[in-house]
């Protein structure tokens, strides 16, 4: 009697675009085995902070409730940061019904295909953003402060300038002191909220430390926590992104 060998689940997550609109093509089965692959792929896609994330699910099958839970968790992650709309492209009726059954997925947008979704996104103005690459040198802190001051003036958020410049200094200085890699510094404005993110090439996650009494720096994440509306660390395959958000009014 031949013994039947069960083929393990497979999920291919292929990024096809990143900015200004990210496209992630999903092919295979989403279940308990492959849920982690989806979450890692989505983290990679949202790290550059696209204006939208398009999930092409034409070739996707949701295998079990664990797979649906993994998709729901992805939706929650992107809602926290960078708060980008997710558009599900090419879902057949069964897949659409399965996704719609998850309460966390209720606000997802749908499109018949990614070409249609890209055309719609292209007709919409994207949120204002400034993105630069900085070397891990002390002068990077000064450059970051200048960018913050310029952005706050142009975006009419002058009341946030001092606090945002202080946070930017701490985030950039942390890369200079510890990561020692080139960094991507991004300022953005979405729905009246100012965001600052720093992406570096080190996978070592930052940890809050107690500053020395006479120190002029090193306040790091404790300062970020105390002065921002929300913050977090997003691990990605080639490093990490530390992100912060400020409320629409004065901090």
C-alpha cells in the first residue's frame, strides 16, 4: 500500500512595486504554516511608507482560520503605522467573503485587479513627504533638524518644530552611536499627523536606557515615548525602522 505524502503549504510573496504605491503579489495558500511569510513580506512592503498597499490575491487561497488571522494581524499592523490603505486586488467571491468575515478586515478596499487600483491611486494626490539618505556621522543630526524645521514651516506645523527636531536628533543620533549604517530619514504628513521615521541597516533593536545625569544625549527611546503620540520599531529583513507620530495639534 502506497503511503500518500502531504505536500507542505507554500506561499510566494512577490513585491512588484514599492513607491509611491506598493504592490505585493500573493500566490499559494495562506494558512498556519505560511502566515509568518505574509507578515514578513508586508513589513518589507510598508517600510518605505507607500501611499497605498495593493495585495494582489488573484492566485491566493486562504486555507484555514489561522491564515485569515495572519491577514487580520497584517491589517492591524498597517493601521497602527504607517496607516496606509490596503487594497485587495483580484479576489474571487470565495476569497472576498472569507476576508470580509474577519472584523479587522471590514475597512479593506477592493479592486477587480491591480491595474485598476493603480489607476485610481495615480489620480489621487499622495500625502506630502520628505525623504533623504544620511551618513552615520554627527552632522546628520544637524541635517535632520534643518529638514524638520523646513517641513514644519511648509506644512504649517510650526508648533511642532522644537519637539519634532528634538526627537529627530535622538533617532538619528541612535543610528550614529549604535547602528553605524547609512540611514533613510523620512518626514511625512497624513491626516494632519506629522511622522518621523528612521530606517537603518542594523537588525539590533533599540532598548531604553537610563541617561547619565550630566549627559546631553542618550535619552533615546524614553524621550521618544514621552514626547510623541505613538512610536514603534518595525523589524525588516535588512535592518529596522523606528517610527514616531505626532498629533495634529500642539504636542
